[in-house]
C-alpha cells in the first residue's frame, strides 16, 4: 500500500469544517490503496472540540502529534479570557473593542506572519523528517489554514524530494479574516511573498471549489485542481416535527448574513408563522441574537453546540436548511462546508448567495434548493411559503438526484488519489 504523509493542524478531537475535510479524505484513502499517516499538534487552539469524530479515524491511519508554541495563552491573559475558552478563527472587529484587544490584534497582525500558528513549524519539520525516515511516504499532502504549516511542508518536500500537494480550504492573502487585521504595508508584502513562494514551489495545488481555484491559478503556474469537501452518506430519514423547521447548522458569525431570513419569515402570513420554527445549532453572533429577540412573532430554538453526529441527527426534523452568505470580497467563490452536509440530508436548501456563485451553481445542478440575493426578501418569503404548502401533505420534500454523486466525499477522494498516483509515476 502506498503512503501519504498528511499534515494538518486541525484533527480530532478538534472539531469544525477544517477537520471535516481532512477527516473525510483520510477516511476514504485506504479504500483506494493509500495508507494515511497524519502529522498534527498535541493541543491545537481550535474553535470547537468533538470527541465523537475520533471513531471515524481508520485503523490503517497512524497519527503523530508534536508540541507547538503559540501566543494564545498570553492573548487570553491579556484580554481576560478564561484558559478553557475556545478561540475564534479570527478576532472580530467591534466598535467597542478594548485597548488590550486592539493591541493584541496589532501584535498578531504584524509579528505572527502568516498566522499565529507559525510556532508549529520547527516542531513539524523535526518530527516530519523523523516520520519520513521511518515510514517512507510517497506523497506529502498539507492542508491549510493555518497557512503557516505550508512553510514547514515546503521544507520537508525540499529536504526529501518527495512530491508535495498543498491543499487550500481558504485563500491566503485574500482570506476574509485578513481584511480584519491591521497589517502594516511591510507585513502585507511579507505575507504576499510567503504565499508566492509556496504556490510556485509545490508540485500540485488542490482547493475546495472553482472560484478559489481561479483565484489561486492567477498567481501561479502550478496546476490547481478542485477537490470538493464532499458529503458522507448519512441516515437522512425524516423525523416528524410539529413545526416546519428551518435549520442552520454550525456557527453563525457577524460576517455572515441572517437578516434576510428573519425579514422573509416576518413577511409570512400569521398562520404560517405559527407553524414555523427557526433552529440554530452552534454559536450565534450577539447582534443576531438581539435582532431575533426583537422578532417576537418568530418561534426560535437555540442549541449552542452538538457533536457532529448528534447535530446531523437533530437536523433530521428539518423541512428546510438555511445557508447564509459570508460578507467578503470573494463570497462568490466560497463554498461553505455545511453545504455538503445539507446535500446529504436531502432537504431543500435556502441560500443567500451571489449570482453565478459556486453555491448557486451547485444548488441548481443538483436541484437541491434555491439561492437568493440579499435584497430578494419577497422572493425568499414566497419560496418558504410555497415549500410549506407542499409539506402540508408530504411533510418533507425528498430530494433524489444522480447529479449529487460527483459531490460525495468518496468521489472527490478518488480524484485526489489520481493526482497522487500521477505524481509518483
């Protein structure tokens, strides 16, 4: 069996979309004749933890963990956060930001380039060389963010001559959290140079969708291929609910858009509003909680956190699934990882997305729902109302479409394996 060294910062029991992608890949590799060897950190600074994901790691997979050196303990102390508090992927901009938060953001932006996980690099290289000597992998596969790990992967590939595939779940310098960071012009140039060096040193680049593929391909002659996050086959049998439930799975941040859904529901007839319930599973930005609480006529349920398998089980009662738009300069190119969970659930998806976006195209191609612009409140309300009329008799709309197959994790890992095989011929 051929071997691949998978370098990832996020790995179970850490949770979140970054873990789902790499875990889906590792989970399917043995079937295609590849033994995964994972190199990760002992105690990652992750936004969530989900021990249930550990059970999905295949028996063939060896996992090596190293220590790391990160500034987050000092950050928590400086900002008054508890040691056990989960850290956000980015530090959001807030008009009421404290002086200590402001200082920590400036330090983070200008002293930790490309990101605050860069302290893992030297530990990764040392352990990686040891693993390579012992395991003799055929391919190095590194997935980011954090993009700093690509710097270590580059050194491992250079020192050993092993073909290297770099995977990008998000853009590098255009990432939405980068726009929040008060970087100096010198820091921006340094970050751009790191990105340029990586993109031109790698043998092959993979990413999550066509939009980001085009964004990266403009910067490099290295070939860029799309490997979708993909969905896993799950039990999507409908669990009856007394309400028409519209669910949102995962965290809902301030940079995402929830107002359109609330306004559209407010436009419904009173009788239909009484039959409807919004369910949010995950952390919600305070500004949206305040907004929702003002809507006294909307029935709402909050669930702070559920392990992935329990979250999917809870979603079985959904009649519709909501996908918000991320307000960023490249939102047209973004494909939220939760979209693939939605495809697996086979429920109608209501998405807020740009015209011609990857999300709109996937929903249209798979006939899995509709996407709307942010100003199409009336159209969104009509879509909800019409779907409620149908579910009065059917309870749930079963979505069955052969076009879904190309978006499964299994199919996308098969595509990735072909890339691996081509590089070692």
